[in-house]
C-alpha cells in the first residue's frame, strides 16, 4: 500500500486541477443549467483515468447516467454511486468567490459541488489511477454509476437500477459522500431513512367567505387542524394505527455503535438556538432517537389570509405538506394506506391525500456485514483514528435500490468535514480530507480483495 | 304623513343627483384617496339640507368626523350613525361602468359606496328636507355622526364617543345601513356581534432546519396544531374554559322573532357550494346558531414551505390568525384572558398571543324597547309588508359605543337589497329602495314623537 499512498501524495495536485475543471462547469439539475456540457466533460475525464465509460438513459426522459468500469485483479467488484449534478448556488451574494470559479485558500478548495459530490468522484478516480500506475490494475474490479438527478430527488434511479441489475452486479457499494466529524474521526454510515411526502388538502365552501359565517359554514382550516392533531400527540407519538408495527429493533452491535458515537447535543442546541429537544432526550436516547426513529413532520401549512394585519375570512381551502422519515422495514405504500385508513376511521374522509413525489424505502446495512469491517479497518489504517460507525443517517436517499434491489452492503464515506456547507454558500473541502479520502478508497479496494 | 311622502315622491330625483355628487368623489379610507375632498363636499351638502354641521377630530390622528344637528318639534332626539368612507373599488376590470362614475340603469344606480353608505346618508337627508319644506322642522330633533374610518375597522370611534357623550346625547339610534330581503320585506336588525382578533405564534429553532431533524427538534407547526385543536372540538364546541359563561340566553321575544325569519338555507348552501352546514343544522337551529352563537374561527394559518412541489423542511415559526365573534355579554378582554389561561393550563405557554386590532363588545337592543315598535310600525306602514326582526346580525361593528356608552336603542335599517354587492364590483341600489328607505326614516321620526 505504501507505493499507492506515495503516488497519491505525489499526484493529488493534478487531481485537484481536474476537480477544478469539473467545478468550473455548472451542472444544476433543478435549473437545467450546464447539464448537457457536464456529461461529455466527465466522460472524457473518467476515460483519462482509465475507466471504460458510457452514457446511459433511464427508462423515463431525464438527465442521463454515466456508467463506468475498470477490471481488477479479481472479479470481486466494488460499485461507486455518485452524482454529477449540484444544488443551485443561490444566494450568490453570500459567496466569497463566484460559485463556479473554484478558489484555493488556506488549504481549502471552494466551489459549488466540490464537496457534494464532484470531489468524491475525483478522489475515487485518483485512487484507481494510483493502482493503474503502480500495479497496472486495482486489486478488485470497480463500477461507477453516476446520475444527474440526485439533487432533484433521484426520480428515475430506482427504475433504472431495476432494469439494469446485471450491468450493476457487484459485491459492495460505496455511497456518494461522507467524511470526518469535528474531531477529524472518519465516520462510516451504513444506512439512510426512507421517505414519504404527502400533501393533505381539505376544501370547504366554493370561495372564501366572511368570517361571520363561521357559525354554520365548515372551515377547512379547522378540519385540517383536527386531522393533523389526530396523527401525532404532544408527546410525539405517531398515532396512525400500525405505524410502528414493521420497525426492526436495533441489533446489539447497532446499540453498541450508537453508544460509541461522540455526543454533540450541546453543539446542536447552540447552533439551532434551542433550549430543549423533543421529550428532553439526552445521551444515548438523543442519539438513538435521531438514528433509529421514524418521523412524521409538518413541512408547511397554508390556509386563508396570512399577510400582515387582519382579514376576517373563513377560508375555502387548507393544506399541509408532511414528510415521514421511515426506518427498516417500513414502506411508503404501507404507511400511506395506513394514513388513509386512519383519516377515514377518525372521521376525516374529507381530508384528501394529494399525490406527491415518489417515496423511498429505508435502507440499512447490517453491522455484521464483512464489508463494514473492510471499510472500518481501512479507515483506521488511513486516518490513524478509530472510525465512528453510524448505523443510519437521519436523512434519505435512493439507497434501497442498492441494498435491496442489488443486495449490496453499502457504506457512506467521503471527503467532507462538518464545515463543508454542502447546499449552502461557500461550499468547500479541506484538501487534506481529499487526500485522506482518496487513500481510504484505495485501502478499501485492497482489503476487499483479501476478505 | 301624506304630504311628507308626496314631497319625497316629487323630489327624490334631485336627491339622487346629490347622491351622484357624493359618489363621484372617491373616499377610500384604506388607500387615503379623496378623503380630504370628501369632507367639505359632504359638509356643504348637509348644510344645503338644513343641517348645522361641523367637522370634528377624534382623540387620535385619523380621518375627521362630521357632526350635524337639526332641531325638531320636541327635544326627543334621534341619532344617525353613518360613514363617508368607502371600500377600495378593485378589481376594476369587473365593473360594468367605472366605480366613481355613478350610472343609472333600469331603475338602479351603480357606484362604489352607493349602498354602503352614501345612499343612506342622502335618503335620511331627503326625509329631513321633506319635513322642513312641509312643516318647517322635523317632529323630533336629529343628530348625525358620520365617520371616515368604518371601512378600516373604526379604530377611533369608541374613544371619540367616550369623550363626546354630552354632544351625542339622544334617545335612539339608526345604524348606518340595512334593507330588504329577497322577498322585499323590510329587515330590522337589532344588534351586532362583538369581535376579538388574535394571532397565535410559536417559534422553534432559530432557523428552518432539514426535516431529518424532526426526530429531536421541536416543530412549531405541530405545537400550533395541538394548541388550536385544544381550542375547539370536531363538534364545534369551543373548549376554552368559561368561554360560554357570560352568554345571555335569548328572550322569548327573540326566539319568536328568529322563528319568524324566512329560511334561506338552501340558497345559502347553493351560493357557497356546500352540501352541509356545521352539525347539519337546519330550520330554527340554523337561524338561531347564526344569530345567537359566538364563533372561534381560523382566518389563516402559515408555517414552513407552502409553494408548489416539496421542500423537506422543519419550520422555525408557525402562526394562525383567529377571530372570535362574541355575543352579549361576552367581552374581548375577558375572552383573551381565558384564552391565555387555557393555553397555559394545557401546556401551551410557548404559544404567544400577539397583539392585533382592538376588539369590540357585542351590542344588542332588546325587543322590549319601545323604539323597536316605532321602527317596525313605521316599516309596516311604508313597505306594506310585515317587517322581519333580526335580533342580531352575524357581523360586527362599533355599535356598543352607541348601545352601551350612550345607552341608545339602535336599529339597522336602510336602502340595500340582497343584490346590492357592497364591498364588491358593480355595487348598486334600486332607486325604489332609496325612496322607500327615505320614507321609512320619515315615518320613524313621526312615530318617535308620539311614543
């Protein structure tokens, strides 16, 4: 491995120049800016790094996917999931340097997309180049699937993977991004929650009416409030019948892993200006609740007059946007059916569940998987610190297509640090994390060959 | 009386020309358009009609009030409450003729403010002119108080009346407007509900956060939903402790009056596109609920992301605007204190009651008052139909200053019909209603002298 690490140490600046090339090209999926230019640029670069590459389209019209492969010393195969699209850069006035003019400063590199997720793509390519230069080929085979719709909710990835299972056959998967914590310990995350987004709508009279009619005219805002209040109680228990039925209890290893995660509750409280958490959780309960529990969250409520001052109106419409974060083995379809039944059973058949974005299943890789040990041991070797194992992130993503459909143990690792500000102005990486992240991938490839 | 009625029949066209002069002058209090021009125009016209007139200012800076008086044959005094301001005319594109170009068509007169409330002012002036021309002076003395802020909630009228009780001393009051129902029966209303408008606000984290934090971060939208749901149950019972305590039961006469009001529930359902009313009320229950019951209404709710599509956010703020319509002897201050106590008692001390517009006490004139008989008998004589007595309107207004502070029995009568569209495009009156309304006032003056 020493030769590989040395190659990375000697050549990372060249890779950073390539990363700057990627970051100079906007690729904003939400605004369709630069997407058509991004694909050939990345394809060319991957080919320069020795990856056989082709452009694929999903079953629906959408931004194309880039598939890449490189044969290794064994048929054992590691699949990388990444994305070439980035978040919109707005608000522009908060950027210290223009978002698509990559800027090095004090050992950092600032640009939109540098941490999420172009930096990871190049760090992974650099590791593969090191093996090709030093040994001719990597210890295991690799595949890349790089989509262009991650920042708009990956609407087509599940169908694409469903119909390309042979092409994407592999033994394990490295997820798009990850990184170190505030103590510079490498964090290895093993899951994402599922998600279900619904809009609840209630209609009343055919138009807004004068509020003096509140004596006799049903108010959809009240109907919505009562329906919502029936879904969750003040102790934060979700009251939808059977909502918790399919939840798997955590394994002993998951409990131990959660126990070992450093506590950050004071920092969280301070950064959010909070005096307390829900149920006043603290310590292990705080961590396990965040990692293991499903949610039922109000993202927005809208009804009637919400401007300044007052208007005495009885609104004709009320709506709420909710998102549920789901944990294994909950399923969006099952939750939506239970939600419908709950509303009907509680007298709220007038509350319409409006179709929204497709849900995602939760995904979690078992701590018993040998791949977890591979990634952890590699991290310990490269970072020189004990890695932190997080059984699941609190967020969501299309991971179930990889863990479920493809059946791959999947780990989130990468080159971010907690100050990277992905999705925000002045997104950046520390170049030291870029080097370590590239070496970590190199070490994973090596150890995977000898499992 | 015959001479008086004949005078009105012979001279109403001249009064309508004067009404057009008033309507040509915009007087939009909400937009401060034409207010300064309206006052001298109306003062001059009142003087032309023989009324001693002066302009008064309220205790606060605001649009001035016009006071007028005319001595009658007895010191018995009738006070007219009117207003010279009008609603904004928008949306202009829905008007058949320009809102400030009064237009006669098919026996109607169309203009902003013609029904609310300039037509009533001129109809009342015409009745007084008739007495002056025929008998030299009216049978009783009259006073006018005409404010310029009715359409913006009469923020200064209560304080003005408080400090001008001697000036406004009278024996009874005729309210700004009223009219006939769809069957052309004269409607005499005897009260207005009080009102209390509050904004409830809940704050959470210092900024909106990613909805994956819903595991641990309190959501102010949920807090608001739970607090609101505690205020009123699905059967429309207001659950604020003691809310109903001070409500006076209806008198036998009020019950009988409500019983005699023609039913319009089918028309109401159809015009509002409703299949059912709250609690499926019908018949007497429908009428009495609308007339006698207080309300707790959500005018608007606002929290988080309410645009199209989805944003998985946990909002940092949630607010709701509520209005309570109050009935005798509820008081806004008392209800707000009970609301605060209710929220505290139910664990919602985090829900802030933000100050809004000043509340109004409910006002209702007893059916036992001799003045009610005066106004009813006068209506029967002029309209040739049995008048409909409505113990209270469902709406609100600053009537308590007249019934409470000044102690006056007060009746709402006027020149509208149900198609008049006050506050809406193509506001208009039927000129036949203008003539009848003027005669009704003349008859009231006559009968008042002989009580």
